[in-house]
C-alpha cells in the first residue's frame, strides 16, 4: 500500500499561484446568511507577525450545509457560496476574510457542532499545515460542541474563539499563535 | 449515519513540526500535543474545483508569456492516487517553482540571479478520470538560502493538491532522482523514512519524453485514503 506523500513547507514564494485574486472574499451580496468580516492575525511563538503565512478556510453555508457530495444533510446548497477561502497574510501578519456566518453542522452520533470554520495554516517554517477551527465567542451551541469538549484545558478553548469587535457588529477578530504561552489549539486530523 | 473517516497519518511518515535543522520551524511549531479530532462532516468534505478555475495556459508554464523561457524544457506528469492506490480524479493540482537560474518571480526573492520575463513559474491543472496530470515547464535551478552556512535548495517544484476532502489536502515538493544536494537539504531530510523521501523524487521517464521538445519526468502523488475494507464493500454495491 502506498503511503501519503511527505509534506513540505509552502516556503516564502507561493504568492504567484496559491492566493488567488479575491481569495478572502468567500461570500457576495447575494449569499444567504449573516455577512461577517474576519480580521485575522498570524503570530509566531514570540508574538512576531508572520508575514508569509497562507490561510485556508472551509465552512458550511448559512443553513449548515457543505457544498460537497458527501453532505447528505437536508438543506440546500447556496449557488453563490462555495465555502472555500484562501488568503495570504500581509506584512503585519494580518488577513481579512469576508464571508457569512456558517450554520450549525451535524457532529458524530446525535451531536451538533456549533458554527465553526475549518482553518489551515501554511507558512515558511511550517513543514506540515496546522489545522484548527474558528468558533464565535458567545455563539449558540459552543457549550455543547463535541470538538471544543475535546480540549480539556478550558482556557485553551479560548484560543479558538473569534472575538466580536466592540465597535462594529459583524466584525470578528481572530489571532492564530503558532507557539508561545498562548499557543492556539491545533488538531490532528 | 456518521461519515466514513479517513485513515490517520501513518506514524513515522511525516515531518515533525519542530525540526531545528530547518531554522524557521523553531518559532513556528506548536509545542503542545495536537488534539486528535475524529472526522466529522467538516473533515470529510472539502472544496472541489471545476475547470472554470483554470486559464488556458495554466498547465504549460512555457507558454504564458510572449516568448519561450530560458532553460531545459521538460514534461512533468504523473498520477494522483490515494493510499488505497485509487486514482483521485478531478482534483486541483497547483505548482510553483524558480526559473532555470534558481530565482522566483517574487518581490521578496532578491537573489543575484536573472529574472526571466517569460517565466512566472506558476501552474494549475485538474486531474483526469484516471487521476493523471501533466505540466510543461522548464527545469528549476538551484538556489541558495539563509538557513545555514552554504545552504542550497535542491532543484524542486512545489506541489499543492486538494483531494476529495479537507483532510486529504497535501503540499509537498518534487525533487529529482539523484540530485547531489538532497542529503544536505533539511526540508527534504525532514521526511523521516528513506522510502518516503524517495517517493518525492521524480524519475526520468523516456515514455513521457517528447521527441525534439523536452525530457519527461514522472512524479506520482499519494493522498490520504480511507480504510480499504468498508470502502471496498461499498464499491461492490454499485
Ligand atoms: Fe522553493
């Protein structure tokens, strides 16, 4: 049996190909759901901005349905929403994503997962992508989410919470820390 | 019904997060253990791209500009398969690479080597029903980097592949069989097993070679697969 090919870093020079134009704009005006803007940052273990990171996002639509043949939940695909985003961090390690808030998605067994976005982090110095999730602070269902419950240290669950902007509704702040005392929770998928 | 999970990573086959020989990993590697996440709908689904993502010359990196780029023209082709040996059809494959002088068409690559106005070094294609892809490009040059004294990257092409789900995503680098720089390269050497490293080396392939045009290199890519047993049972139902 063959085994998965060995991963490598994206290196610092992926920009000619990977972050396609408007890759951070996942939803348009016609997309159903609550429009949100995610203001993200990527930091290293010493809180320095990572200016050569690439972030990929994957999420369900506002009805909690993935645009994928294996999602056999009831509910409809929104033709204006693929659910995929890809954006490069800028010189300050910042990135902006415009999307809609995903709906809740079925979990394993009879569980339900709170609204969340799948996140992949790629960068120079990251040999294999880092996988995490973005949840919405105070969001419905967070306290019963089976994936958040896997994180025993409750303080660390906080690292997955996007925080609402105090001044402007619909804006969410989300910081990824690849190390250091406030290291983001990363998953083995 | 719960989705059929993908097979977990085979231990000892992937680079560790912290690999001090590659200096940049030191501040960019989580130190707390990863949390094992059982595969839900969020993991077994993923983006699927159609041909409208592609531009006409995306798979031929030698025809994206007014003139031909400088360097040895070559064909790089192969199959994307999963760990069960099945073809991964209809999946997006993206590549990027340095030009024949070892310089990237990139604002941050300020090395003292010529840029080639006829070579951007980016390509994109979608695998066919047999999981096959094919690019026309030029052989990338070596380039020095700052990782350690006298550090040079072996000739390589970066590959990005999606596969059918979020968990099948792969980014790897293609090297050339017999490249003398390979044992000195900490990125190549971060793949733990010799078999795994060898799998990343393209082999010269006479059958892929186009007479009078360019040499052919074969590079097959393996994505995560599902456990064979339930998958096969399901197959026989059709
Ligand atoms: Fe490179």
